C-alpha cells in the first residue's frame, strides 16, 4: 500500500498542475470532509492547508482536549476545523439506532451498535451516510481494509455498482502514450478476484475518475489480459473477453475494447497490428486489470521502474466518497486526498 505522490522528480510539473487543478475545483465546492484520525499528527498538520486553500471544511473526530493538546505540542493550527467527539456528539443516539437498524440482520444488537459507534472510523462513515459530512478521508494510521469495511457496511455501494475498486492515476514522464502520459489503472487495491461483471463495473467507475480528476476528455478503456483478441486460449482470457462484452452491452456510451495485452492497449503500432479494427486499441488511457494481483503489481512497476507518479488508491463505487491514505503519506498528500474527496462529493 503506497501513495508516493512525492519522490519522483522527472514529472513534477504535470502532477503539480493536476493536483493544483483538483484543489482549485475543490475550493469551489465548499464541501465538509470528516477526518476520523483526530489524534494523528500529519492529519492535524494538514488542517492548515485544507482550511487556507479552502479545499474543504474539515471535521476531526476525537476528544477535544486531547486533540487540542496534541496540536499545541506539535504546533498544528486547527483554526477552521470542527472537532466532534463520537462519545459525546448530540446525535450519537441517532447514529447508534441507525447502525443497529442497518446491521441487525447481521447479528448486531443495540449494545454492539453502541460500542461500534465509539470507533471513529465507523462514526465517520455514519456521518457521511447521515449527511453530516460530504466525504471521509482516513488511513494515515489505519489499514486499507479497516478504512473500507465501515464504508462498505454503512455507506455501501453506489446504485448499479456491485463492487468497489481502487484506481491509481499514473502520470508517466515524457510519455506519448495514454492521455499525454496520464492513465487510470484499476482495480489495484480492493476487489481481489473480480468477476467479469465486476470488471465491467470498474470500467464504468474508472471513466468517472478519468474525467472528474484527470481531466481526460476522451477516456478509452482497455480490458487487459495476457492475450490480444484470441491470441491465447485459457479461462483467464475468457474472463476478460466476457468482461469486455458485458461492459459494451451494459455501458454502450463507453469506448471500451479487449481483451488486450498491455502493449496492444497503449502502443498505437502494436494495437493496429494485433487488434486491427478496434477503435481503442493502441490508444487506451484507462486500463482495467483482470485481478488485484495484476493491478497492484502493475502500478508499482510503473511507479518504481517507469518513474511514474502514482496517485491513489482513489476509491470508486462507494455511494459517497471515502478515500484511503497511505500510512506513509505526507501532510501535503492528506490535503490533496481531501481535495479529491471534495471534488467527488
Ligand atoms: N465491493 C463492494 N462491497 C464489498 C466488497 C467489494 N469489493 N467487499 C466486501 N464488500 C461488502 C460485503 O458484501 C459486506 O457487506 P454486508 O456486510 O452488508 O453484507 C461488507 O462489504 C463487509 O464485508 P466484510 O466481509 O466484512 O469485509 P471483508 O473482510 O471482506 O473486507 C475488503 C472487504 C476490506 C475490501 C477486503 O476485500 C480487502 O481487504 N481487500 C484488499 C485490500 C488490500 O489489502 N489492498 C491491497 C493494498 S492497497 C494498495 O496497495 C494501494
């Protein structure tokens, strides 16, 4: 799990301008974003950037005196942030009742609901569900799974979405492929072995990421495999062929094709020779991987060997925006992820 928006110098300019654009878009929205990790130092230090750049109105969760004590110890300015204590919030009882109603079929009783609503990650997801925040950002001190689970249980998936995915925006320096070197890769982070139907959903979700966050005007989606248009026969190839057919049928508005090997998807000459007649082969800027192994490995190879910037995981398909930070994130990363979350709300 990584979010290295820093570290690679060669393409600093494109990424800085993309992130500046996202912060600018966020500043026009005035959204409220809850940050449940209220005693996490980088989160507190990020408040000043979030408030000064108006990317969102931040809410921190936790005990007010503990949070303020830590802020003064580390010199973090919390001006403009609201602090809510899950144990004392005036709407706490409503949250307990709502969680009980949502989860009683899963064996949750009122006592368990009461205890669960003391957990800031669950409380934050309930704030988003109940409209007390527009989005949530966490993960500076919690794993991806722990950030995702409350969101999946409480906020759930958006209408028509059967599975959540985690996309990376990949910006490759000096690259003529994709959208001037910018790509969306998915799923790299959430659904371990998606069905063909779920892969098709990831194609649809990733187009929204490409347009909303990357400004890619014409998303062209490649469904990736180790085979191009029947060059190999295997059930793994069949899965991607089926996913492609479902994506075309379910979302006729998308420009999508496959199954493609990576080079057939992004290199025009290879696309033309291996997939003649395809209207996206060789020109894809949104790449859908057959499983989380392939997606996760691919984004890290692009980042570490290809010197690409990798921004993500950007969670796609949750009914309201929730985003996961890397535990290695910087203060600036938190400001940027809050901005992305605000843009998606
Ligand atoms: N999409 C949508 N809903 C889902 C998904 C999904 N992919 N997975 C689980 N759910 C739903 C379940 O249906 C369930 O709903 P319900 O309780 O209302 O019936 C709810 O979420 C909770 O499910 P659980 O079974 O309790 O959750 P689980 O323990 O399966 O965790 C999780 C789900 C967190 C997504 C898990 O699949 C996971 O850990 N994925 C991989 C995360 C990871 O480690 N990524 C790699 C690192 S990230 C990086 O490198 C950038």
